[in-house]
C-alpha cells in the first residue's frame, strides 16, 4: 500500500509514532480504570449479578453501535479532532459517574462514554497503520499494542491506590482520559490524511475486502477475553489457591506485553499470514499442554506466560495484515470492521466457554478453545485463498 510515511522524515515519523503511542497508553489506563471501578462499585452497592454483567456489557455494546458510523465521522473531522472529541466525552463521563451515584445512570453514562472511546481507539489504530513502514509494520504495531495493554494493566493498580470514593478516582480518571489526547494535539501536523469519500468509509464493504484480518480479529477477541476472564477459574478447578490463580492472570497479561515485540519482529521477517497460522497451531498446543502444566505452579505459570503472548499477538498480527493488504482510503473502515469482529469475539467467547465449563471446567475450557482455533484456522486458509485470487485477478 502507499503509506503516508513517504511524506515524512525519520524524525517526523518518530514523533508521530510517539504521539499516537502516548495517547494509546492514556486510553489504556482509562479502560483499565473504568471496568473495575464500575464492577467493584456495583458489588459494593449490593447489585445483583445480572446488573453487574449488564454494566460490563455496556462498553462493548456501545462501541459496536458507534463503529459503523465512526469512519465517516473521523474522515469528516480528521484524526486529531476525533481523538480529542472522544477523550473529552470519556473524561466528562468519568466526572458524571462521580456525580450521579445510581446504577442505571452509571450504565447509561458508560454507554455514552464508551461510544466516545470508539473514536480515539479507531483513529489511533488507523494512524499507526497509515504511517508505519511496510518493513517494520509488525514491530510498530506490536509496540503500539504493548503500550496500550501496559496502560490497561496500570489502570487497576492506580484504582487500588485511589480507592472508590469520590472525588479522587473520578477526577484522576477524567484527567488521564482528557490528557491522553494532548500528545496527539501537539503532533497534529504529523497526522496522516484520511479519505473523505463516503464509499471508502463503508465498514461492511471493507470487511468483505479483508476477511483474513476479520477472522484474526474474531480469534483475538474470543481468545483474549475468554482467557483473561476465565483462566483463574481453570486454575481454581485444578486446586490452585485464589492468590495463585490471580497470579496466573497477571503472568498471562505480562506474557502478552513482553512477547509482542519479538512476535512483531518475526512477522516483519516472514509472512504475517504464516505467523498467524503458526500462532493458531501454537495456541492449540498450549491448550493441550495446559492440564498437565497445572499440576505444578511453575509449569502452569510458564504456560500462562506463553498463552498471553499468543492471544495478544492475534490482534497485532491482524492489524498489521490490514495495513499490508489495504490502501490508505480503506484503512479507517477496515479498522472499524476489525474492532467490531474483535468485540463480537469477546462477547461470544466467555459465553460459550462458560457453558462448556459447566460440568468439567478444565476439559470444557480446553475443548472450546481448541474447536474455535481449528475452525478459525480453516477459515484463515479459505479466506486467504480468496484474497490472493482477488489480488491476482
């Protein structure tokens, strides 16, 4: 694809990447603060489980609603204005949570602020793909993913320090969210130009043109949210203590962050599609090994570390494939479709895994992830053949 990086010098490119990664870090902190703030507060309010679940489902539902029209809005406003607008909506949302101490009000506010978060998420990913060089795209996107998930991991730690009582958690969350747009605002002259053609902003059309990346996004959402949600339950079923089970979750997240850059580096040396298939196969192998690894805490934590690296790699590799295979005018819409498929995978994964784990948590968990990976691997091969045939026609 023709990248806007050709119009930037090395120093300008570095500054542009630093701006979008800095904003990604702040957005990650906002996500990491928001989810536990709501769930723990609802628990303290004595809300029933279905209300807590509804509050947790509100953000992905809002993002799914916003994404089909987001590419057109971002194209009209520009990346910088869209990121600033979304950050302001999110920041005001955190303040509103502190003012309106009501469960239903919180759910409504989370819907509005999460729809706002869709803009910096989408615009940031489009920005990073638009300015990345093809020969280093995998490493650049891996770095972007590492920064975002590091911010996400910082969020709960920050919340532990601030507590749940007004005003500090709400003020700090609002400040972090709004200030996350500052690097982008300072680097506004380095923003990549976006298409203003309505047809290029059609999400459904872009999804049809990049089915391999869409499958990758679904795999990423399915495996990432399922693993991070339920792997502590699997450890508990294997007889681990609650503290050790939570340590396993932390190690999984750390593995995802630490291993992204080596995986991105490899994807720049060989086919990114081949790396995607290798990740699917490796994940199946890890799932098969998991029951035996859980017998010993050390081997279980090593396995969890590797699983974390693989599940976060699906997202980064899929995002790199979009930039590799699509032109600049289609990037925003394709990235919107990518996030939609990621959210769908994240909604479906825990539901089906939870059902599969009803009678036997460990075997049910392993069975659902392996079946999903086998089907997804076949889908990747099928759609890759279609895309290559289309490109050769």
